[in-house]
C-alpha cells in the first residue's frame, strides 16, 4: 500500500528545540555570572536539576508527563490555553516555578538573591522566545513533500506553548493539512489514541502513513503501537533502545525520500 501521509513530530525533528534551550541557558547564566560571579556552567547544571526536582514534586506532574511537557518548557510556558483543569493549576504555578527554579539553583552555588532569581527567570523566557531555531533542511524537505502526500504535525505539549513555537516560525504551519497538539487532544504520544485520531483525520489505514520523530519513547513507540511505519531521525547518534525498534533510522530529513520510495 502506497504512503499517502507523513506525520511529523515538531521539537527536535523540525524545530531545533534542544539548541534553543541550550543557547538560552548559556545567555542567562552568562548574565548571572556578570552580576553575581557564579560559574555559568555550574549554574545551568544546578538550575536544570532543581527545576526537574521541583517540577516532579507538583501534583500536576502525572498530567504533564501524559501530555508530554518537560520541565525546561515549563521554565518559559504560560499555560494560558487548554481546557483541562490541570492547565489552570499550571498557569497558577508557573511564575513561582520559574523563579523558584532559578532561586534554588543560585542558592546551591551559595548565592541567596531572590531578586536576581526573578530577573533570570524573566530573562530565560525572553531569550528562549528570541530563538525559534529551525533545522537547515526542514523547509526544503517539506517543499519536496508538499502536494505529493498529506502532511500532519503531531506534537506533544501545552497548546499555548506549542502554538507560540509555531507562531515564532510563521512559514511552518501552512505546510500542514492538519496539526494535532496533545494538550488539545487530551493525551500525548505514545498513547495509541492520538495516532488513531491522526489517521482518522485523513481517513487512511495505518499502512498508508509514516511517523517521523526524534524520540523513541514517544514518536516511535507510539507509532509502532498504532501499526504505523516509523522513521527515527537520529541526528546526534543516540543509543538505540533494545525494546523499541523503529522501522527506519535516518540522520537527515532528506533521507525520507528513499524511505518513501521503498514503501
């Protein structure tokens, strides 16, 4: 059966989210060094650790894990959209979470400065918003696919934040016939139901679609469970998972054409 639709993940598949986060941390921690003398690398490590610990302590953690929202996204997300009551809790928690993550990180390095923590928390949000980075091959590959197959964007995350990412790269959304954000749907990858929903939008069988993504535990595991052919984009030579076996592994999005031709 010929491939009629390609489902794409967003973060670190089309958008270079990891780099955006890394550059934002670097800029903020350099600013912290200038004002307090802390080691910027040590501060980044401390804030990442404290942010994750704090994030996992909230009673919203199970929900954010199901939807697919990570602690570093929460360092700049506002959670203003989404119908579930957990989003209202997250919206209320977010300002405190952001400031407390930076305060605890500074404190871990011997700096007790609540006002500086607040400034750094605000700066992280502005720095991250200024970096909507896209992989150099993203638009070329989408141009080549558009019109030949249906295109669907299937992304985990908070509706407000994922929409903000798309707004930051306004050329991206028009390529897609459908866009599904887990926070709007109610469950995230790898839950099979979100993949079944994607298939239903095009009224196609699983054998007619491929799922392209960078995360084995969400994109690939979920696609496989739904009977969809999976393509793991592994740009950074991540180690494979012995329990999750993608149908194809590629290092560059341009290799998708060979995969589709084989199918």
